[in-house]
């Protein structure tokens, strides 16, 4: 049984995830890939509190994503 993808906004701090899908149009996909994020990339959620941006780490770089962008990233949970 394959794991089901969930939105990045539901992932708690300290969890590793793999980007499953970019849910958005060309502009969104262009912006997110310009930040270095793409389908298949493993990232770690550094900070996800009830308010403010979600901070993730990918390839040794920390990236702050607004809630709107984070809701358009579908991910697979890898570990806590």
C-alpha cells in the first residue's frame, strides 16, 4: 500500500517529507522551482507553528514559505 500524500501545512516541525505534487498553475510552479523545490525532493520541516511562514530545509538551505504556497505542496511523510 503506497503512502497517501498530504499538504505541507499539516506536517509538524522536525519531520522529513518528499514532495509529491505541486498543486497550482504555471506561475506557482515557476516560483517554487526557482526556489529549488521540485517533485521528488526530500525536505525537512524546520518550523511550522500556527501562524507565520513554514520554514523548510532543502539541500542545506532554509526556505520560508508562506501559508498560501505551503497549501499547494503535497508531500509524503518519511520520518519524524
